[in-house]
């Protein structure tokens, strides 16, 4: 990455920038009850998957065929259900330590254009960033979201298309940095040749993130200068 060249920085949301608390699982359970008519009782995890993949899986493990119509209906209701729990999210959730400062510092770099690469569908990603006061730091127009593709590894291409459309610059893995907390974040970056900065604030241990191929692994985002140095390479 040459000095002065435009750089696209794509942040994961959950457990990288914010923690939402238990409201998400309660919203999923309530949505499942509305869509299927029974209790959500089988174990499942997000682990960085896109919303399309997570919803299909939660239906499948409960014996419900994840048809496109069923998945779309679930996601529509889920967005409404979670947004209705804003008071719970504000009470139980938080911005992770250092996240605001890291976003501000990267935003101050003239060559950096930053947005999101997240498993959340766009309405939820934008809502979470707004609820926690982080939306002003990112250009949501040029991100990639959990409704763009089932596979997370396909998301960077969506961000590049949007960035070219809105910024007039063509990005690729060579001038993209992905920041996230899961092994899927690392795998996504590796798949497209992007630089990967992993933070051990989610389900994956630092050693596992490093073994998966992250270029830099940080314990968290509290050391702002270390975060900026890791991102700028």
C-alpha cells in the first residue's frame, strides 16, 4: 500500500466496535416465534456469518425449510423487533473500549475512506452505529452488508462496487483493510488479498486469529496509535 494512495478500511460491527448485549438473541427468539409459531430452542451461533446465512441456519436447525420468502420475512420482522428494543440495547450494550477513538483517528487520515463490512443487513448495521454514536465516522454508502450475499467472502466486492460508484476510485484487495474479530473476517480478507487487522474482542482467541492469517492481531482497540499503525501498514 503506497503512501498517500486511497485506502478503503472496512470495519466489522458486533464485538469489534460494539456489543449489543442479549437483545439480539431475544429479538431472534421473538421473531422465530412470529414466523414459525413455536419456541426457538436449538443452539446456534453467529460467528461472523451474514444475516442471510444465520437466518437460513436457524430455520434449518429447527426443521424449517429456509426458502427465500421465509428468510426475507424473518429478516424484515427481525429488523423491526430489534429496533423496537432500542432501550434494552442502550441499557445493556456498549461501545467497545477504544472504538470511537480508533474510528476518529482513521477518519482524520486524508487518504482513508472507511465503512463497514458486516454480517448485519444494512438497516441493522446503520441502526447500531447510530444508537452507539459511531455512524458519523463511516461512509455507510460504500460498505458491504449481510443482505448482499450469503457468503461473507463475497462482501468485499460489493463494497468495491459501491466505493467506485460514490468515490470514483477503484479499490481491490491491494488497497483495502478489513478489521474484525472472527475467523470469518480473517478468511474474507485472505480470500481477496486484503490486509487484515484482527482484534481479540470476540469469540476467537488471538492465537487462532494469528494462525488463520491475520496480518496484525490486537488484544482490543484501546491503543489508538497501534490501531492506526496496524491499519495503515
